[in-house]
C-alpha cells in the first residue's frame, strides 16, 4: 500500500532556526566563505545532508540549544549551530492534492 500526497515547499531558512520536533526538507547548502566552511559543507554533503532529504530536529542541548540532534532517515547527527546554519531547509506545505492508495 502506498500513499501519494502532493505538496509545495515554503521559502528556505537555515536549519539552525528550527526547534525540537520540527520537520523540514533540505533544499541546499549555503555558499561557503573560506576553506573551513567549504570543508564543513563538503562533509555535510558526504553525511547525507543533500537536497530533497527529510530532516527532523530530535533534541536541543540546554541551556543555549547548542548542539542540536537531527535525524535524516535512520541516522541521528549532532550538529553545532554554525554547522546547521549552512543547511537550508524548507517546511513542506500540504496542498489540495489527492491521496491515492493501491493495494
């Protein structure tokens, strides 16, 4: 059985702005400024933070919310806020699409 639901994507924002429990879709990575950010961006891509992936914030550290734990698929990663700020995400907005099921 499979369900298909069409959706629209809202304007992108940095992953660092999401709160615990938020789900979003990766839409891209920020432009790298310098060698250190380029290395971080490359590593994030290698780990699976690629456009189209669904991501969920599962935990935030207390008291300053740094680092955050995010889940992609079956894998959980701890990211510092500066790393999460490089990942651009968007919330999926359900549209007036239809849901179809096949047996």
